[in-house]
């Protein structure tokens, strides 16, 4: 047991996404990552995100072809997450319920956030906050976003508020950017495994596709690592897309990477951007950042775009009519971002310590089970190799193993949901309270040992100090440079959408 320190899927090269499942949430947004199966005999639409509506749904006359496709995404990728919410673990009310180690949320700092958001300086109502505002966001908020990102991301030159657009979450940002940057049927390159909900974000509004850059676990030399992205792999995926008649408009990079936890170095990012444009171009590089991961506030729905291209900023701002934030939330976010003392002295160190302790516990449990895993120091998750539990090494076996976990009341994310080309990889989210995490890992052990009963609800009896060997904090060490050469598109996992 451990104590948290506290102070008070191989598919066609170009396709819509995972052939088996998607890392989708519910209507709550992009960061509710319910990894869930869909029927294995279902096929994703192939053509430009729509396909033949008859292959999607034929049981309703109430919806347009677009409506049927949108409903299809919901129906086909929500099983695990719906199952979890119908039987969610509660220490007192439902101790035999499902433990969620599949949704990438930080549940370790609710006490800190609740205290800060309930302080008197957060409670303000004035006419301007209850009226229509600039669709880019209130100027006071855009000023704070620019200052915040300039400081914590170590921008070589101060970021400008006029380049900031505020929306209700990263999903909206993905959808808006895909819509304004691409024609229907065009594509973005994206390395796999990747956060699968991006498929839906690209498709539903903009009818934009994804062209996969497949990575694998093979290590080919002393200077290589598993699932390493290289310019050579980007070049190969681009050639394959062109050979299939797909026009590729850009490259999506997520940094730190989900689900791998990789942090791309400055040198790597520059290489990728040179590939994307042959010379990094601030007018073609758009940066996203959101509070879902760094502040553990996925339910607040706050995301921001930084772009030096005013045409892109204006087009995205126009879509903020449908994806804007309430004035009251904008005021609270501005207050939070300007409170450097609380962020630096309370939130960041405590968040880091709690993540570190949780990571240490799960990684030591995996070592005790003899299970290989990758963990590169970022994110709320560990990329776990369970291939030895798949005798034939198939995605069907991967799905069956995932179902055994779910039947035994623990929700995980399986590799096909991230379009991993190798069956048997799973993502374990460790950013949860000690009691739930310990119970979840107990249930994992029972499944892997071939037992089927649900683990009893253990009570913490001893503590384990956090190790200093690994720092898994996903706090605001968000660095990117937006002066020449300009970097990426950030989503707290730094999403880089750099048009080609």
C-alpha cells in the first residue's frame, strides 16, 4: 500500500481512426477518455468521414446522413464508459463497483482546487460577465493566458493577447481547427498510438481524416527507444498517403505524448517542424493548451488556441459562437492563472508529489508482477506490455483480456483504442486516490492470475514513501517556443498541428 503526501488499433494507413474502439468520452468532452469496445463486426466509414450512411445505421429515418454518422460514433464507442458509470465504485455506497484506471484525469488534487475556486476573489458577478463578449474571449482572460504561457512555457518573446482564442475545451479546438484548415476529405498525419478521440474531433464537423504514422516497440540501436517517432517514419507515411490519393494538410503532435508519455526534445520538435514545412513557419504552426491535464479540471472545459495567423484566429473565433465560455468561468480562469503564488508554492509541488507517489506504487506493482512497461516521466499513465497474456498475439485476444478486466470491475484502456499496431499494450492511469488505486491493482493481479472474482475492498494498512527515481508530474512544465522558430500546437499534452 502507499500513502499520498498531503498538506491539510493495424488499419488502412489513412482512415478515420481506430478500427476497433475509440478513446472517446461522453458528452462531457474530450478528456473523458472512456476506453470502450464496440462490436467487432462493425466497420468504420471509409470515405472522408461519412461513408455510405446505410452501412452506419438503417434503423432511423429521423436523422440526416451526418446525424447517423454522429450517432454511430456514440453508439460504437461508449460501452466501457457507460458500463463504468452504471456501476461506478464508491467506497461507501458501492465498494464492489468498477475502478476506473482508464480515464486520463488527475483525481489527486480536488481538495486544492476546490479550496482555491471557492475563495472570495473567485466570486464576482458584473453586467459584462453576463453579456455577449468578444467571441475570442474577454480581453482580461486573453491577457492572462498570454502572460501565463509566456512564463511557464518559457517563450523567448512575450506572447500577445491578440493571438489568443478561448474555447470550451481541447475537443472544440481540434474540431474548429480541422474545419478551418482542411477541405472535406483531406488529412492530418498523426503518430500512433495516439489519443483516439482525435478521430472524432477531426471528423464530425470538418470531415477530416487521419493518416497514421505507425510506431512500434522495436529498438534498433543504442540511440533508439520503443515507439520512437522519426522523420523517416513521417516521410514514409506521407508517401503512402499520397499514393492512396490522400492530400495531407498537416501534422499533429501531442507533447507529452498520450498514451506513451514521451516528451519530445526541442531538437526533435524542430526536426518534425522542418519536415512539416521544410522550414518552421509561425503562420502555419498553431498551439493548443487546456487545463484538463495540468490543472486536473477536465469538467471546467477550458482550452485556448495561440496562433500568429490572424486568418486562422478569426475563423476559429467565429466558431466560438458555438464553443464559447461563460463570462463567469472566464473570470475564474483569469483569477486562477494570475495567482502565481498559489500555483508555484501550493499546487505545483503538491500535485507533483502526489503524482510521484502514485506512479511509484503502480510501477512497483507492475515490477512485482514481472510486467514490462514504458514510462517516460510525463502524463498520468503508464504504457504497459501485456503481450505475454495473449497466446496468439491477436487484437481479438486483447479485447477479451480487456473484457475480463471490465468483468472483474476494473476499467483499463487497450492498445487498439490508440491504434497501436501491436496487440497487447494497455494504458494504466495512476492519478487516483490511494485506496481506489490499490483496489484497482488488486483486481488487475487477480485477472492476470486467472481468477474471476471481484477483489474485496481492502483498507490501507501501511504506507510506502514515494521513490525519487521517477518524476511523473504533469504539471506546468509546459515549454514551447513561439518565437522563430515557432513550435507546435499544445493541448497540455502539447498538440502541434503544423500544416504541410
